[in-house]
C-alpha cells in the first residue's frame, strides 16, 4: 500500500521561500507521476504542480498562479517529491497535499490520483 508523508509547511511572510517534501513508501516511486494540490476552506482541492514519471521525462505542469514562483522536483533515489515555493503570497495559503498517480500524467484533476498524503498547512502572512 502506498503511503505518502508530507512535511515542510508552516507560517511564513509574503516574499519568503518554503520547501515542501513528500516521501513515498510501500511501492516503487518511479512508477508514479506526482502532484501537489492545495485546498482552502473556500476552494476545493486544486492542482498546484505535477511531475511525470522518469520514464516519460519527468515533465512538469503548473497552475498559472504559481508559474515562475514554484518548482516541483523529484529525487528518485530518496523516493521524494519536492515543491519549492519562492516569493510566496497570502493567496498561496492553504493545506498542501501530495498525491501519487499511477497513470501516465501529468493529470490535473484530483480524481486521477490514486493515493494521498495527510497534507501540510502553509500560511502566508502579508
């Protein structure tokens, strides 16, 4: 059974940088495309960034709101996907979830992801 554990959230100020981590265990990491989603009380879970499997070139996809500020990377030796968040804004506030997709990817809809972590809270103050 796939298990995803996120870490790295916290309270930061606008303009700061933050790195979220998500470690996958229980299955072969390289067989999954990975995604980061954000959820707030006002909005359903929505894709922030995704990265495909190494076999398909580890291609990336970003929400328009984070392009140029966030970067998703994966370390296949450590079974970990990262979300590097730069120049954060108050509207980046939310609970961030890591998700694994056994399909080709990158997929944008939450329903296309097979496994989810518990999430990590990011709060950006102005």
